[in-house]
């Protein structure tokens, strides 16, 4: 059965690239204007079989609002993928570099390509989405406007990559989470990573005690992110990504840290993602 997966952005976006890499090229994506809408549709069994959501970038860091969306949802993490972000200059067929007067794309994509763009005197126009920019120049058959977007966008909208890989920093990766309704999640036999959220009583050394138990259990803490607890006076909850060799190690650590926390929620136990 063809899976329907919600994504933020339009067809040709990097979210769709990630969805295809994880589920295969036949996956049906449901484009959403916002991450909030993507999460809502991912929670709806009538509308989708889950969603894919960017959670952090190797250059820009964590996407904090998306952690908040995850925390408020009933979704579980069932997988992840690390996608190298390759930006390309796209034009309609026949358009030459000297014809270009404007370049349209999302502000982050423009910023990632300033070294290339600074060599030209083009007008830079910020838009809401890289793939949407590609779609617009295709629809309007523009002879003077280029877009910065993915290779997939070029394929979907019949555009030419007049200048591929124009991003300045080549090791630019975005981590995407694969999300599914909690009641539909099945145990992953090859799981070696878990994401949890917890907070302590904030007494002296309480966080250190939790981290000590994780280290003593032989588990690698690959990420620790703090978040203010709404309505509290500078109290924080913590998101932790933990990598392990076998499930027994994880279960033992969870059992040991639970008494040290005021709240603990497991977002998902899944297979560590590969870098694409």
C-alpha cells in the first residue's frame, strides 16, 4: 500500500526528498504550509500514515518550535534520516546565466549560497519555500528569474540546473524525524536509538544524577536540549537522544533514571538514521 506522509513545504521540497529516501519514490506526500499543520495531519489516521519533520540542522542548530510541537502531539518517533542539503540554481529550459535578473528562494537557502550569489548583481527575492519558488518560475515561464531549490524540484517542474551545488558549506545536513501515531507503532527489532523528554525537581545536582546514570549504563548521550517549562519560574525540561547497543541497556537506564525525574516520556525507540 502506498504510504501517505505529511510534510512541511511543497512538492520538490527537501522534506519530500527525505520522504522518498526513507519510504521510497512511490510515497505520496501531503504538502502543508506549516509544521503545525503537518503534525495535525500526521496525527489523523483518515488523512495520512504519519509525517516527516525537520528537527535540527548542522549549521542552524535545533528547530525549537518543532520540539514543542512534538511534545504536545500524540506522535511517536519511528525513524530518522540525515539529508545533505544541496542547493542548485534552477531556470527554465534555454535560459542562460547572463539572462538572469532575479533569484527567488527561501531566506535560508539564499543565505547558504551568498558566496556564489555575491559574484553576480542579481536581485535576491525572499520567498516562503524553495520548491514553491521553482514551481512559480515554471508556471510563469520566466526567462529572467531563477530559483534556488533541490534537484527533485528541477525534475518535478521541468527546470534546468544551470549551476548545481552552489551552497557555500558543503557539510550542511538536516535531520528529519519520521513520525507515526502512537497506537500504530510497532517495536523495531534493530532499534539502537531513543528520544526521551524529562524534567527533575531542580534540586542541586538533580540533572547531574540523571546524566550520571545514563553514562553508567553505557549509553551514548548524543543530544541534550533544554526547554523552559511554560508557567514556571525558569524551570526546564530536557530532550535527550540516546544511542545504545541493545534494548536491555536502554530499559535498564530508563528504570534507573525514572525515580530521579518528576516526569519522563519516551518519544520513540528506533533505528539510528543514516547520512544521505
